[in-house]
C-alpha cells in the first residue's frame, strides 16, 4: 500500500471516529437521570413526602424509564408494561427482592440485627409455607372456620350498631381480622390486638421512609403486639399447633433456633402483611359500590341469583368448597374486585441487581449495574387509557368478557384489548403474592354476606366528604384519608338462618 493511500485511510478513520464520538455525545443518556441539587440525598426528601405525585411528574417529563438518587441509593424507575413484566419475571435470576422485605422486617417486626439471615428464613422457608397453605384447593382447610366466624362477626356488628351509623373500616377490618386470625392462628386475639395493629400500621409509611412522626403510641403498640405474639408462640410450642401453617412455621423457628423476639417479629410481619391489604381492598370496593348504585344493584342481583340457583341458601354457600366462588356465578363480583385493585393497588415493587443485567422497555435496552435498584410503578399500566379506556373511572364489569357485549361504559373490548389487559395487582413471577387466593376469598365472601343479608347505605351527613380521597402516604393499597360511615338494614332473605 502506498503511503498516500495509507494516510487517506487513516484520515477517514479519524473523521469517522470523531463523528461517532460527537454523535454519541449528542445522544441523551438512557435512562435519563432526574436532576437534584442535593448530593447523596438526591430526590429522597421530595420522594418520601409524596412518592406517587413525584413519580407522575417525573414520568411526564422523562418517560417510562428514568433514574433517581434516593438517599445514597441509585434507583431506576420503570413504568412500561413490558419492563414491569420482565422485572417481575426476572428470567436470568439476577434481581433480588430483599430490600423491601428487610425494610419491613425492621419497620414492622422491629428486627434490627441479623436481618439478612432472618430475611433468608422468611424468603426461603416461610413464604413457601404460606404459598402451600393458601393455594386455591388448600383454602378448604380453613374455609369453614373462616366463613362461620365472618358471618357471626358481621351479625354481631349489625346487632350492636343499634340503628346508628357504623364505621366501614371498623366493620370490614374487625370482621376480616377476627375471621382470618381464628381460622389461621386458632386462639383468637383480644380486640385490643387489632387496635394495636392499626396503630402500628399508621406509622409504617413514616418508619419506612424515615420521616419524623409521633412514634410514642405506635411504638408501644408494636411492643404490646410483639409481647402478645411471643406468648402465643410459646403457648403453641408447648401445647402443639393446629393447622398446617402454624405447625410448619414452628418447625422453621425450631430448626433455625430463633429467639423469642425474632419469632414474634416474623409473626407480626406476616399478620400485618396478610391483613392490611385485603382490608383496604374491601373498604374501597364497598366505597365504589356505595358511590355507584347501578354497580351495587347488579352485583347484589348476581349474588342473590347465584345463591338461590346454585346453593338454595347462604348457609349452604358458606359450607361449600371455596372454589365455588371462582365460578361464573360471581363473574361481576370478581370483575369489580379486579377493577378495585386496578385503581387502588400501589405496591412498590423494588429489586436489587445482584450483577450487571439488562431489561427491555418499549424496544430499548436498560443497562443495570450490579447493586443498582429498580422500582416498578404498577399504577402507570393500570391507568393507561389505551388499555383501560376511561381509566380513572370505576367500571365494575370491565373485566367481564361476554362475546360482543358492552361493558357498563358502553365499550366492547376487542380481543386484542382483552389479551392486553395488563394487571399487576398480585405481582407476577416467583414473588407473586402467596396469599392472593386467600385475599380474593376473604373479599368475595365478605361482600357476598353483606350484600345478601343487608342493605347498606351512606349514613346521613356523609355525602359532602364522599368518596374519601387517597391518603398520599400509603403502602400496598391506597388507604382512605377518612373513614366512611354507613347504615345497615336487614333484608328479608328466605332460606337463610338469621344471626
Ligand atoms: C388484596 C390483598 C393483597 C394484595 C393487593 C397483595 C399484593 C401483593 C403483591 C403485589 C406482591 C408482590 C410484591 C413483589 O413482587 O415485590 C405480594 C407479595 C406477597 N404477598 Fe400479597 N397481597 C395481598 C394479600 C396477601 C395475603 C392475604 C397474604 C398472606 C396470607 C399475602 C402474602 C404475600 C407474600 C408472602 C408475598 C411475598 C411473596 C414472595 O416474595 O415470594 N398477600 N402481594
């Protein structure tokens, strides 16, 4: 090669390299980083104050993928359906869910030492027991105890309210708590236990995000809960546990030689996690039904009709296998629960990359470095107008698919739309909610009993603040910023024993 040709080729290479470097500089970084003036803290303060408003603002400005610095932690936030699905699927097994679990062990269970070991026990030994005990078919082991207790709790609440208004949160929360704890843990806990659980719950958000709060009452509540649970565990260790759940859990405690406070802390995390989300979901469903008389009437008609045609009475439905509630006889109710979850589930799914890895979002590749955190904002696909037209409205039959029939908003979902109804209410993949069948059963049964036996209406004077707003500092499922007062009236129902 002559020196001239050689120099020409070299010159061309240099020009190409400079153009490439220039173009690269012009391309904005991906994911874009949300700016902040505060070193280390980054957007931590503004995020903790109102995470969802902040995430919405960032999404409008940066799109479905962006990067944040949150108190020293680098967090990539994804909100497109494909990236969330890939994050939950975790095909390469490189995304760990330990961050959120460890935070909850600390805030709820007051477990502040050896947290990684205790997290491993929770994740590898206790979650699988919960998963096994609450499959669709295993629910029949606890359903008769659960349904009898739920029915008697609702009857008791009605008899004691003396034609006065009654708190929806109290009615739902106490009834579900009594029924689940008597079915799962057997000896029931005093009412003060439930009140303490709510006191603790009211502080979890601030504890998690390290915000200042009046800690005195919730700290004492947690202290009493842990003490009561430690006594309960000692009792069943001595006398023997009834049921697969508690016998399995006791074996895990024994095999790992856990101390009194760790056992109580783990139990408290389980009780808190299994109660608060179903309670808030049921409260919102009933709130939406109170606000939408057509939905209430249609769902009650479905409940009455299915009870009469398939079971003859409520009593025989309560005695039947829980799987019967999954049949087409309750498809409107099923749809209304999913619709409620679509509007109210705000679970913050967080994962930590255990090595360098990648996710795809809308055709682009997100490179994630080892140690970086990724957060999925599931509200975005749940409120996407192309998937869910009129997305802010509660459409009780949105998830009912009859061939060529309209839903309550007059839309006929096309088969493509149906297939694309992205729903992350229970998560997905290996961390999918282990209590989802139990939660569906709880919510459904409570609504069936309530609508079949009672007429429920708003108490007088409630209208100006109804429906309540979402409490901006919520976890899991939106909490309501105010309780709703309702009035119950017994219906005349044939073939069902009255309480
Ligand atoms: C309406 C009620 C409920 C909702 C909306 C809900 C939602 C969720 C979601 C979205 C996840 C996935 C979190 C993630 O991927 O990081 C999850 C996980 C989990 N849920 Fe639920 N849940 C509910 C009720 C329950 C109940 C009643 C139980 C227990 C009986 C339960 C036990 C669990 C457990 C153990 C996990 C962790 C699974 C794992 O990481 O392997 N949940 N839940």
